[in-house]
C-alpha cells in the first residue's frame, strides 16, 4: 500500500477481508455465525486500518521532532499510538473469533468419539 487508499478503495479492501474471513468460518452453526459476523466486520475494518497505519509509520517513522517555539522534543508519531491501540483491540477481537473455531474443533472431536462407541 503505497499511499492511503480512498474511502471507496478502503471499502473494497474491507469487503475482500470480510469475504476471506467468512470463507474460514463457513462451517460455523447459524447461532455462532451471527456473533462471528459482527466480529468479522470489525476485524476486517481494523485489518485495513492497521495496514494504513503501518505504511504511515514506515514512511514517517514511529517518532518525529516536534518544535514549539524554541523548544524541541522527540515525540511519538500519532499514527504509532493509534497503531498500538488498534493492535491491542484487534488482537482481542481476533482471539474471540478464533475461540469460535475451537467450538468447531470440539464438535469434530465429539463426532469422532461418537463414531468410536
């Protein structure tokens, strides 16, 4: 991602990520898919935002020299702070989504045990 994509392009990227995540969770039962749908939409949005923030940090750096009159100081790039905050929330949301996958794995294990009986 060389420059910040337009709102339209961001929407397209987000939809692609939603489609990708939906394909991973296709086998979830309907009751769990409603929960997953909200998480998938939020995670897809955060994925694209994180990519944009990463590019900003790569090009402008995590810190920059701030000058206010004669006072100079090195401060954190606001993109870095946003990235860190978003990454924490992204990780938490992804963890909840992956926990829904463990529900499928538990179902598979129960099915295999039933076959052995």
